[in-house]
C-alpha cells in the first residue's frame, strides 16, 4: 500500500486466501491475486521493474525450493531490474529461541540444530533460517548479482523492552543509528532479518 500511495503500479501475490481478504478490506482497489512465489504463470516474463520477495523465503524449506522462488522472481523481472529478498537469520533464532528459552539441548540431541549451531528445518516446519553464506550460495544458484544486503532491524529485536522505554528524542536517534549501520558487514548476520538486494543480469549488455 505504501508503494501504491507513491503512484507505483503494484501487483501483489499472496498464497493464503484469508490474507488476501484482510488486505482487500484495507486496500479495496489493490491488484492482488492468489498464487505461489515458485510458479506465477499469470505474470509475464520480464514484466516488473522491481520484485519484492518479502516473505516466501521464510517459509520455503531448503535450497531447492528457495531457488525456485528466486528463479521465478528473476523470470518476471526485467533485465537490469532489481529483486528485494527477505530472509530470517539463524543467529537471532539460536540466541532468542534456542538459548533464551532453554531449548538448545533438546534441539541438538534430535538434530534440529547441527553441531555448528545451524538450524536444520524439516519440510513440514513453518520457518527456515539462513546465514550469510547460505544467501550467497542461493544467489549463485539463481544467477543473481548482489547490489547490497542490509539488516532492516539490526539490534532492535534484542532490545525491544528498552526501545519501548526510550524517550521520543532517544528513539529518533536510534532510528538514525539503525539506518547508518544497516549495511555494515560485521553486523548484518546478527539481526533477525536481512534484505538481499539483487539484480537480474542483462545478458544483452553483460560481459559474462
């Protein structure tokens, strides 16, 4: 809806019918269709200037399924266009769920977390979690080139209660701080989410 308000032509694709109904109550003029990010035959090839994958890769388990969605986003995006891909990060979940909630021992015992403390999501689970090297591998598998990668939340999820106690002035400074550090390579992987901004190579002009 924010992009619509700025005058962009937006087509939204959502898998869950209930979510579409809720969205249309809020934005009755929105162009939204039910569909799967891995296969969108209703969208033409090289159609979009910008494609947003802000959710599907949370829920698709394993490289193969994620690359299907990346390849479909690549197909519908114009050569030279940009794709924004959101991911859930491994370390935030390990620290906030596995350790904070005293679950780590049982998860290690049953192999849900491996010896390197990487979550091993099973096909029937709701969420999958990645590290930066996993994102690099997915980009390579889909033939996408990174423009930038950033953390939209940074440290904020670790300090929610403190953020809620901040004065308006201090919170405004925190927002400026977060924006200034959002692309720092030494901090990106620690946040709860990252957004990978990748480009679709224009084979007509690329040196590759």
